[in-house]
């Protein structure tokens, strides 16, 4: 919908294809479609479907962010919670991948701290396992243990994921991911509602500013025939 109707009225957005979609579809069907797409994208990011869909989900989330910006006039009150929810889903995905692997084949193992490092934003450690192998410690470090101390960690024997200071809790991360996905979905659907309303307002302004078409009056009826004398 590209309406040229005022110096102070931005009528270049949304693109024609998005305007046709939002105005040509019944609102309830549009909102149901938007919620289904948004929730699916969130599930992809959080690895609830598959961890191989995380990157495509992030790319689709960027497309949804563009739609939110277009529908809301680039306002941050919906874009900001959408971005926060997307970032939270990425973080939860990392923990889900780790806890799933640990829950499937991990176990508690006694390890010995052999190295520690500390920066302003991160703490890390290296541990020696019971079989003599050296591996990276858990995310966040070894929780106050010094070099040479023994720490008990939940370890993946195949070493595909980092050890953990706590037992895996897959259900917790699933619930947190579902909550963040709901926030993401609400932002997208709310932006669709705003977009439809803006488009209807633009259409109303366009119709009010279009020149009135002149409709000529109907011709007068023919004169009645005169009776013969």
C-alpha cells in the first residue's frame, strides 16, 4: 500500500506485499498465522525442535524483527522485549544442549582442579578426570575451588559438552524457553494488530483525500404524450 497523500505522513511503509497480506486476510486468521510462525521460530531457536534449526531460527527472528519495526514505526517498546526474548532463547538453547547430553550419558565424577583463570567478566578452570584426561571445567568456573582441590562434577564421558556443577535439569530449561517463546510471540502478534490498524487509518485518509467523483443527475422523464382531440 503506497499512498501519496501528505507531506508529514509517511506512506512508504509497509511494502505493498505486506500491506496486501495484512489487509487482505481476515484479522483473526492473520493473528493466528502470525502467532504460529512466531512460536515456531522461537522453538527453532531454543532447540526444542532440533539443535540444527537454531541458526535458521535466528535468521527468521531477524525477519520478524523487521516486520515489528515496519508495523510499529520503528518504536522500541515492542522491539526491545522481542530482542530480549530472542537472546534468552539462545542462552536457554545452550543449556538445553548441555543438559540433554548430560542427562543421556553423563554421571557424577570426582575431578581435580589443575588450572584456573579469572577475567573481569568470566571465570574458567581446567580439571583432570579420574582416567587422567584433562578437560575444560564447567561454565562459570569451579566455584571457589583452588588448584589441587577436588571437585565433583557432572561429566559427559564423550566430552561433547562441558561439565556441570549441578545435575542436569532439562525440564527447567524447556519451561524457561517456552516462557521466552510466548513473549516473542506476543510481540509479533501485537505488532500485527498495530500494523493492521495503521493500514486502515492510511486507507481512510486516502479515501477522504481522494477527489469526489461527480455523478450526473438522472435525465428528466420524457413528457407525457398529449391526448389527441
